[in-house]
């Protein structure tokens, strides 16, 4: 899947494009719209928290860091067991998993408050009142969808595609 970005001037333009995308068999759940905080999205498919924030990248980094820290702590406890305790392999695995869980939890608490770094280039346009539409399509349909939008909507500004989208967008 690839994510295509469009900047649109109005909600009416977004509604028309969404109607055309639905006719082209692009599912509703693969269309996401972000607008200025002062604007109501009406009945447009609003981008989710995972799409607006750095939640997923933070989750990945936190899980990896927590797993590494937990494994290191488990191995240290295995090599240098505390006062009379026998630490076996299962304890090392449990400490590693506990570290991964704590790292994931802590990182998502931070990531949910950080704006999505992939959308940083659109902040100024959104602040001026434009609408950002993100469409997730199979990679073999990217050109078809871009051509359809160019052909019918000269006011739509195609901003390119991401090479991949997150596994859980």
C-alpha cells in the first residue's frame, strides 16, 4: 500500500473526490482527512489518532528500547543473582517482556502528544485553511488515482506519496 497526499481548498472539493474514490472502489477506511482545528470535518473521514500523531513510531521505538533494557537487566540478574535467589532462563524472558511492555507503554504516552513527523510539511497549509487528504491505495493503483484527481480537480494539489504506510494506519 502507498499513501497519496492531496491538499484541497474546501470541504466541498473533498466530498466530491471522496465520492469519486468510492466509485473507484477505494474503501472509506482508506481515506483520511485533516483540517484546521477551527473547522468541522462534517461527514468526512477524519484521520485517526495514529495518523495524526507519532503514536506508532513511538510504540516501535519504546518497545525496542524496553526489550533491550529488560534483556540486559535479566542477563545481569542471571549472571549476578541477588542474595540467594536462583535466576533461570524463564526469569530472563519474563524480565525482557516486562521491559518491552513498560517501554511500549511509556513511549506511547509520549508519542500520542507529538504531531506526526510525516505531516510536518503540511502544517502551514492546514493552518491557512487547506484540507489534507490522505488516501491509502495499492501501489499498482497510485498512478490511476492521481490521474483521476488531476483530470477532474485542477484545484487539488498532489503532494506525492509515501513509499510505505504503517502496518496499522
